[in-house]
C-alpha cells in the first residue's frame, strides 16, 4: 500500500514539476517526458517519444551532446551540461541538463532547465564588458586600494605599462590638483558600499595632465564584504579644455551681441519659462534678476497691444505645428519705451514633440524708423513725379478730349438738322458713342494715375494690362513729339505688383526715352513683354544709340541727371529702382542692344 502511495506521489511530482523531467533509453529516444517539455518546446508528448532526441538538438551542439551521451552510458553523472533544442516554431531554446544512468535498467534520468534568458543576459554582460574594456579606462583595486588589474586604455592614457601599475596605488598618477578632502570624501563614500562619481585631474608618466570622469563602485563577495573596487573612467580632457575655450568665446560673443544689439532666448514649452541672455534683458529694458525667470505671458506683454496677438499666434503655431517664424514688431519695454525689434523662433524637438522654442531678438529701431521715413519720402517723390507727368500731359489730354468733344458736337448738330434716316442716324450715333468711350477711357486712366496709394497694396496682375494703361497716359506726349510707339504684349502669366507703382515705372522709362530721342531724325519706342521660365520680362527700347559709360554707372543714383538744368530732378530712375527692389524685380541696361534698351524682370505669381 505504501509503495503504491509513494509511486503515485512521484508521478504527481513528475507531472507538476516546472523543470523538464525525462527518462531516455540508451538508443537515444525519450521513454517518458513530463508536461513541462510540451510547455517549453511546444511539441506533443507522443511526438517527443517517437523521434530520436538528437533530431531536436541544434546542429552545432550535436557532437558535444553525443559525447555526453557516451559518458552517461559509461556510468558517469553529468551536471549543468548546456545545449540548444529546437522549438516547434523554429527557434532554439537553451537548456541546462543534469543526468545520470541506471546501468541495470539501461535508462537515463535527466532534468533540464530553460536557461535561455540567463544565456542572453550572460551574452549581454559579456558584450558590455567587452565594450567597456574597449572604450573605457578600467582599473580594479583590492579593498586597500592596491591596483590588481588595468586595461590597455588605462596604460595608453597614463603612459605606464601594466607591470608598472599593478601593485601600486593611484598615487602614481596623482596630479596634486585635488585636496586631501577630495579623496577622503571619495574613500568615505565607496567604503560605505556606495558608488562615487566625479572628474579627476591626473598626470601621465611624461608629466602632462589629463582629466577623467570616474565612476567607482565597490565589488562584494557572497557575505556582502567589499573585496575590490572597480573604476570605470572616460577621458574628458578635450571637453574640459573646450569648456575653458568656450567660456572665453561666450564672453567675446556676449560683448559682440551687445555691440550688435542681438539677444538670445529660449522658451520651455511645458513650464512656460523664458531664458534670456543679458542683451535680451537690455533690449527689453527688464531688470535681470538672477533668481527669477520671466514667463511667457510676461514676455508677450513686452510688445505693443496691436502686435501682441501676432507674436502670440506665431509662438502657438510654432508649438502646435512646428512652424518657425521671423517677425518685425514694435516692442514695449519694461520702462514704457516703444522700440522696433526683429525676433525669430525655431521649434526644437524631443521624441517627436516640441519641447523648447529658441531664437534671437534684435534692436532694429534705428533701421526700421529710417526705412519708414524712406518709404514716406519715396511715396512723396512718386507723387511729385506723378504731378510733374500730369502737368506735362495736361495740355495734350485737353487736346485729346477736345477732339472727340468737337466730333460729338458736330454730329449732334447734324442729327438735329437731319431729317430722320435710320441708317445715317445709326452711323453718326456710333461715332458719338466711340468718341464718348474714348473720353471716358482717358479720364479714367488719368484719374487712376493721379490717385495716392498710401497703402502699398500688391495684387496679381497681368503686366501687359499695366503697360497698356501707361501707354494710354503717355500717348498725347508721344503724339506731340511725333514719336512712333510699337508694342507687342504677349505675356500670359501674372505678376504680384502694385499697379500704380509699376505704371509709374513704365511712364518714367518712356518719358526718359521721349526726352532722349525727341530731336533725332528717327524716333520710335518699342515695348515688349514675354514669358521666360519663372519670370516675365519687360523691355523698353528706343531709337537712341545707348548711354555713355559714365552715365551707366550713375544712372540709378538719386538726384543724378543727364538732362539740362530745369528739365529733370534726377529722381526718375532712382524711384524706379526703389519700386522694383520692393517688388523683388530687377532692372538693367541691355549692353548687347544697338539701341538704348532697359529690361525689367519680374517673378511670375504662383497661385
């Protein structure tokens, strides 16, 4: 009865064991395996009993497994033998076996454990150890601080050989830079079983200094007693030296920033804290309190109310969409002064998320106020030029209007006195209608040209349309000087422009051409527009034979004129150049043309 109970208990233990228990015969087959085999390898018990177990052993492990099997059959007991078995899904699992043989029964009893994770961990540790020995500076001492081992990197950086280092203490590389308290603190820390880290300045065998960042950790035995100290060091000599150089460079940059009036800043998106350089505090006239960082709402308040939404929107879009920005805004300093500043921001990412925004801020008050003043003066100059052109056109326009008015008057009188005849009446009414439309067109063009465009509005326009309007306005002057106008306007694309300003440019060029050729025998002006790649070109050519070199070099300078005293202000081409610069357009004199020819190149407007 007891034997049956004991057998039943062993069978339960066999089935319940987490270890893989098996019985095999000397022919290389499993006779019995417990359920853990199925759990670990995935095969059914029937399958495991039907094949030689060597079929599941990794090919590289077959030879040593056969040797083990031979030893077992000879009566030897095997402990912690390792090999790899194939899982049902194709990968291999590491086993550790303990086995013995019952020679009387010809059976082998074995216990296997899955040590796959342990093998992986051991492999990782080996890789880490290899990497450390290859890249780091390693030193091992006994509990008293006597060096017992070093790697090649230690020898290379210190200049000592292993034989010169082993048996010595680290005093052999002590530079004398650190105080005794420094090392007392280090030893007190590691003697308590804690890890110490810090930067140490050492000296080589040749007497040169080097810096190492050191991590020193105690090594314990099974009874938790310190047996050794392991020091892992990294050479930071370049970093330390660079830090000294960087400190000097930062000082120079700080002084340069103050001269250039450029400050730096960074926003921590999560906390809203702003970090400013000294020059940023100076530009915004904020007291630099070392113990207090400004926050975003405070920074936004340092702009005039109408510009606060602009900068706030730019910052929010940088955070949400990663959009950089570059703005010119009116700052309102902490002391209440209004100051133009240029500020830009660039989002910085970590793990795909914007964590900071950094940028610069520059005091551009002098430049900006000068630019605004220049724009005002340029608008005045343009308007003065318009008035001058209008004065020249006034008499001719009056003549142009009087002609169709005379026609209207004559035909109207004829209609009054003419007996009603539909055909003749319709013909005369058609002439009256065309003459009226001509007057309307002239007046409309003149009115538009004389208008003041205080807001520099740019829209998408066809260049040919602007040229046509300019020709209508200059036509009376051309007729008075008996100058033939030839034009071919074949551009199909749009430009982004202020219509009145570009019209003024064309009139200026034609007016200059009229003045230059009015006394020539052959008098003509030719205007062409054409598409070229991503641009639209306008050429204004006249029958003149070009400009002298001394004029070519000065023609775009303000107040320079080649006209007689009283015939020009010298602002025409200067204004023209300024307008075109504002439109990102270029103008030049075509030196390859036998006649005087100016070419203007506009970028096409891309919708």
